[in-house]
C-alpha cells in the first residue's frame, strides 16, 4: 500500500520500505500505531516496497521511513543502502525526499550531492541540540527540524542559525 498519500502539511506521501525503531521514545506515534494494530515495532525491511515510487508520476515530497530511523545504528547498512540507492536513482529526480533522523552523524557522505534530498533531525529537549548543530555544520542542502514533541525549553544559539 506504499507510498501512502498523507495529510501531513509538509509532505505528499510517506514511503516506508523500513519500519520499526529501537529508540524507545515513550511519545512515539509509530510505535503507538503499530501496537494498536497488534504489529511488531522491531525494525523490518520490506524490499518489495522499493518499487512503489514508480507510481508517483508528478513532483511530490516524500517522507522516507516515517515510522523508522534510516540512519539509526541498528539499521543494517544493506537496508540503508537499498533505500538510498532507490531514492538517488535519476528517474526519481522529480521527487523530493525528506529524511528525518535522530542520528544525523550517520548520514552517508555521498548523499551530500543530492539536490532532491532534505535531511532533518528531531529535537525534543536541550540535550539533543547537538543534532541540529551537526546538521547545520555538515549538511549543505535543505535542512528540516522537528520539535515534536517539545518536552522542555530549548536554547538555540542565534549564531547557529546564520
């Protein structure tokens, strides 16, 4: 059934060739959704979903691994590479891929030249501010910042945003 048409304001579809996560966040909407439908939230790869992008003919924004963390340390490199090879295929240059991670330091260096990939990180509290700092210093493309849920005050140094 992927890619799934979304009502999220900042994307048109979600694309989930990998699902599941081990971050263990108590507020995780993905885990709550999977648990509600009695499904495991263990990381799982669905290679058959990789060709679902062929169904999208018009320009669109695609949220990749909306219920997983593509760059998490437990995501097998083979799974990650399969997804990245797919979204970097020139036949999908009409699509914009949005990747959100709590582990931006694991972003592949060769991804940096992709013009149609936006990278984001999640910050829920001050101790995670380093993720944003890393992204600003190391990702030259479009950056995303998720502050959901914001679990406490954060202080973003103004010079970081320049």
